[in-house]
C-alpha cells in the first residue's frame, strides 16, 4: 500500500484541500481558503465539518473571515 492509496477518492465525502507550497501563502492557499468558504456557505445545520488546518493557512482563513464580516 502506498500513500496515494490512502487519499480520498472522487466519490468520497472526505476532501483534501492543499494550500501553499513550503507553507507560504500563495495562489494555492488563497484558492484553498475560498474552496473552504464556499463549502461552508453550502452547509445546513444537519451537516458536520471536521477541519484540520495548519501552518500559514490559518492566517488566510482568519483574513478571509475578517474581510467578509
């Protein structure tokens, strides 16, 4: 078994969203933040989200949240 075998498949309810390269904010991390924002906007009170966020991605989410308030 390889690492790729453990990744979510196309029909999985689990999503893997990767941010910037070398833990630095860039277009990938911005797109990841927007993907998460779009996902959260589509949820209902019956949905459950478990998010594991690390590194500088946290700052992009915080910045996005502060700009949308």
